[in-house]
C-alpha cells in the first residue's frame, strides 16, 4: 500500500503521546503548553515521515526477497539524506556498545558473586580449622572460669573475674 494512501488512514488520530510531542516542541523553543492543533499537526508529520521510511525499507527488503527488515533496508531508505543516515548509524552503534557493556557487566557480576561466595566459604573453613587447632570452643561457659556477667548498661556484657 502506498504511503500516501495509508497516511489518510490516520488523519485526526494521534499516534504519539501528546505530552511527549509537547515536550519535544518545548525543547526546540516552543511554549510549555503548545496549541493542541500544533501537537496534532506535528504528530501527523512525524507519523507520515516514519511510515514513508518504513515503506521504502520494506520495499527494498521485498526486492531482496526477504520478509524481515534489516538495517541495510533502512540504510537504503535513508540514502538520500546523509544526516538522517549518520544519526541512525550512530544510534545503532551506541545501542550495540551498550548491549555489549551490559552483557560484560552481567557476566562479570555473576562471576564476581561466585568468586566471593567461594572466598567466604574458604575463609570460614580456614577459621574453623584454626579454632580446631587451637582447641578453642565457642560454647565454653564463662561461669566455669569464675566470670560473672552483668546485663545492666548498654547491653554489652561485662566480665568480672573472680578469684579462683
């Protein structure tokens, strides 16, 4: 279907969020609350532009014998405007680099967590072995040594060693 025929289909209907279009207008120097007609017209212009680019890209994909669109199809559709083409290439390169960074970060994060868990386990085993070698037992009753405890004050236990 020709883009001009499809453009008539969406006349009067908003494709994009009006708040986003108002923010875009404000970013380019318009007032904070633009006239609704301005928002509607910009919505139609952007929708028509994107439909035309997608139509060109799909036509190129069909000529190549494919049903799915690839980046090359959009490259072909934007070949006449080097500014658009450059911007799209830059955005795709950034997206790919972010994707690789996320993948690396997630991989490193998982490996780091496994490594830290293994270190903690080794440290606990080493401490237990050291306590066994020294003959220390955490369950020793302080009263066996004549120590008394007091629960007054800050909650810390105070030891008073009595004479043996």
